[in-house]
């Protein structure tokens, strides 16, 4: 179970082998500690020392986020003990050619999945969207595949060009009347960007936890170069999941009117830049749909269509680990060519 606690003032206590969730002295939930795989605490939520220690003893990952969903940090029971694996990871980073190839592979997978997402929306006759500049996008993708040398600026240029084309088309997949000004990161001052950023945060956190559980260093990446406090390898792994996982969920929630522009607000006490956040009641709706989405079959990958998204993440982390240790290259996941998007 992946538990999210968003109600401000909530307390979490350990009672025997149970995690007891209380608010204003009233018990609102009682969960077996052994059933909690991860715990995400938003804002002023207060776990007792006993609850924290019991969860850490069971290997449960505890993440702390602001009330608006901004990631603050996490507690883990221990760092990985697989020193040989980490040495392989560091050796790959120090090898200029190998590190560049791994960075390029991240971009190829990101662009490939962006292509498939837009193709899926374009195929459905009930959607008005048509992928008009597909050939330009495909040329950009092929240029990355064929890129030689070690020029990261050129690689980032292709990534940026692909993102520009992708998000220009992504905006036309929104059939709910919401304006999307293009991808904006910090701050995200419109609802679509705000929800994309929040979804990416949650997915990156899942990948960071998985990487650490398999003995890798989530802070040392290849595309996202090391930076103090940044989970660079988790961000590398996220590139493959941004468009098919988070973007499709965001489109679904807006196009089905499950979330609207009225569900967002600015919070001056948390951010003065104009950043938008989900209102607290709507955050619970998003988290509910996010968890349901993560646990249901992905439906798009050939031979793996029945595998839930969380299991797909685990599969990819395992493949990355195998590549580092055994030199077995990761193969790209293949979309079902007949898949079309309904929403």
C-alpha cells in the first residue's frame, strides 16, 4: 500500500503492529504496518518517533512534501550495501563515451514515447487532434539516434526541439477548453503545468526509491549531470515515463472534467512566484487517480500490456541494474501499434 496523508494536523501513531491515523483525537484509519510500502506526508502531518522507527524497521520509504506537493526530502532505512553495483555505476559515469551513450538513450526513449503518445491521440477518430508536424518530430528523433561524438549541447538541443514540438501538439490534445501556454517549469503558473510538475515529482520519487532498493545511487545520473541534492539518476529514468504515464493521466483528468482550472490556487505562504497548487480537497482526488493509474495495467506495451505501471518501473530499474552489472543492454519497450487514445 502506498499511503498519502494530506490533511493538516493529522497524527500518526504506532499501536502494536498497527499505524493509527488520528485527527483531533479521533481515529480515522488503522493500518497494519506491514501493509505500508511507502508513506507520503504533505505539510503539517505529525508522525511520532515510534511510528517513524517502526516504518523504517520494515524498510518503508517516508517522503515529506509541502502541503502543495513540493518535494522536501525522504527518510530511508539504510543506504544500499551493493558496493560492486555502485562501483559499476560510477565507472560508467567516469567513462565519457559510455556516459554519453546512456544520456542519449534517455533522450531517445523520451522522444520515442512522446511520438507514440501523440500518435495514439491522432489515431482516434473521435479526437479532433492530428499530429500535423510528425515528420519534423521524427527527423529530430532520428537525428538523436544517429548522433555521434560527445557533444552534450547538441544532444540537449535535439531534446529541446523535440519538447517544443511535442508540447505544441500536446496542447491540442486538451479538448476541455483549458489554455496551455507550453511547458513551463519553475514556476508553473497555469493548471496544466502545475499538474504535470506534481505528477513528475511523484513518479520521480517512486523511481528514486526503487533505484535505492536495488542498490544504486539515485543521485548519480548520466543525462542529468550530478548536482548537489538532485536525484539525477531518478530523473534520467523518469524521462521514459513522463509522456506515457504522467502526461496521459493529466490529459485524462482534464478532458474528463475530473479536474478543472477552479481546482488550483496560489499559496503566498509557500511560494511568492505565482506557482499554482491543487486545492487540498482536489489533491486527494488527484492522488486517488494517480494511485489507481499506477496499479492498473498500462495497456500500451506489447507483451506487457497487463503489467501495472509500478511494475513497469520496477522492470526498467531491474534492466538498468542488469546493464550495469552484466553489460546486457536495455531494450526499448514497444508500443502496441494498434493502440489509440480515447480521451
